[in-house]
């Protein structure tokens, strides 16, 4: 992480949570989640999504970059963020993430996510290297392969 660039300070929108900036990233801390580093493409995606105000909320692990094809992931209170050089960093959550898990996450036929979850009519959709997952309250999560 390098040298500190700031003092530890509270997150603006999360009571009881603190953040400290370092040369190559930040460390987030709360009593409920612990202290975790966030950096690189996953850190930049989390920042772009709104830090502690995002659907991800606060991190609950450090990054693990031991995934296939050089991929990384990091767990958050609201789900997880996966990254590869070719797909970028994307957040997965809820029922779409559970459907992705049933087919083996990044090792399965869908591979890594290529988009965040978004609305598609009355459905939620997330795109993957090998297809997409569509979720609706009526039909649940359905996997479509390319």
C-alpha cells in the first residue's frame, strides 16, 4: 500500500466506518467488517460506484488474485467484485450472483461478468463472457448461454 497519504477519517455516508488513503489504495475499517485494503481496478470501480454508498457497501475481505486467467475478486457486504484485464471490474449481487454460483462462477460456462447488473424492462440482467443471467420476480433467475 505504500506510505499513508492521509489521516484516518470517517466515511461521509457510513457512521462508524473509517478510511485512510495510502500511496496505492485505501484501507476501509468498521467494527462490523474489519479492516481491508482496496486498490487497483476493483478499488477504482468501487469508488466510481459511490464507495460506501454503493450497492457493494464496505469490503469484507482483501482482494484475491488467484483466479483463472489472472482474475481477481473482492468480497463486500452487498456481494463481490470480479476483475480481469479483458472484462474489467464488475459487481455481482443477490439472486443473479447466486445463479452464477450454481454454474461455477468464473470457472463455469458463463465465465466472468462483463457488465454490472442493470434493468432490462421489468427484469434485472447481468452480462457474462458466455451469456447472461436474467432475473424477474415472477420467473426468478434464468441463465442464457451465447
